[in-house]
C-alpha cells in the first residue's frame, strides 16, 4: 500500500501543475487587451474600442489617455479586432486576480501604464483572519450559481481533475454552506438569487470569505450587478477564468501565492518593450 501511495504521489507531481513555477501569460489565450508600441504616439481621435466594448470596460480621455477596468473585461478581443491602427493587442495575460476591486482600475498614458499610488492595499481584517485559519490546511467552499451561464462552474469542475488537482491544495467544494469556510459565487447575482446567496452566507460561521469568480461576479459584466452580502475578499475576473487562474486566486487568498495585479502587469508590459 505504501509503495502504491508513493507511485501515485510521484505521478501527481510528474503530471500535475506546478503552481509555484506557473506563469501568468498564456501563449494560446487572448488574455486582457493592452496597448502596443503604436500607442506611444497617442491614440488619436478614434473611440471605436470604447464604443464597441460590450461591457463598457474601456474609456477614452483625450488623445493619449486610456482607462481600462479589467474587472469588467470579458477578454473577448473585440476591442483589438475593431482597432484600425493596431494600437491594442491581446496580451495573453490571464491572471486577472486581486484581493481588492481597485486593483483592476488601470490608466494608460500614451500606452504606458500609470501605476496607482494607492497600491498595494493592505489586507482587511476579515482577510487576515481567514488567512490565519486556512493558510496551512486549505479551505472548503460552497459554490453559488447566482444567475450566470454555467461556464464558471465548468472551469471549477475542471479544477479538480488530475492536472490542476484542487484538493492537493486542500481546497474542496462541499454540498452545504454549513460545512464551508467560503462562498464562491458566479454570475451577476440576479434578483432571484440575491436572497439565496445571502442565506448561504449567513449560515456560515466566522471567519469566512466571499469569492467573486468570473467577470459577471466581479462587475456584473453585461448585466446590472446585484446585491452582495458584503464586499468580496477575492476577485477572479475572466469569462470564464481558467482553472489554473481560479486556483492561483485561491492560493493568493490563502497567502501561498505572492501576486499583485498591477505590479505584475507593469513588469509584463516592460518586458514586451
């Protein structure tokens, strides 16, 4: 039996994902849109990206300033396709995860990312308490589909396969919120799901965490954002986010992964010059 367990552990390490060496840029994914070198001379008077963005994640100010809320971004690539001068590109940057919603608000001046002076933000008291409880042992979560389209649920299911192996990190989905440490919700929180989400939240014992998974959960996406029991402790954007992105978000909340969205994005953009 011991020999069998050793073989299984070896195969798991051999074939499973190594989260510590994983990179946040995926060559086969669109990822978030970012300015190209062509924007160094300004963006001109064109506003097609702002007009065509389905979630209004992009805002143009003047000829050289571009505001992008990556918490609203679907990573659909529409803004890149519509840009007549190739001043936006699909970056492949998929790790759109943060402990604070403010981290997703970005500002570019002539194609250069202006890092917010208010970042990094400190952990909230609830995030600290949750991390102290779960950093070593992991956590159990109850998933609530709050009016979404089930794509997030498909990626959450995939996170338990032999490649991503969520349970290796001590992260498991449970049937009842009474047994859970966290609520993971998807969707914009429709009118009929606001009360069930709040009920699930209320029956959980402290400390507990609320996790917004998917662009709709973070910002509403294409829909109005519904009522939440409290501000989320973790935001995972993407429509839907990949399983590895979801798990890295969970690891960020646990304190096992050091990551700050705007800092990582700035380093990536600098490396592309």
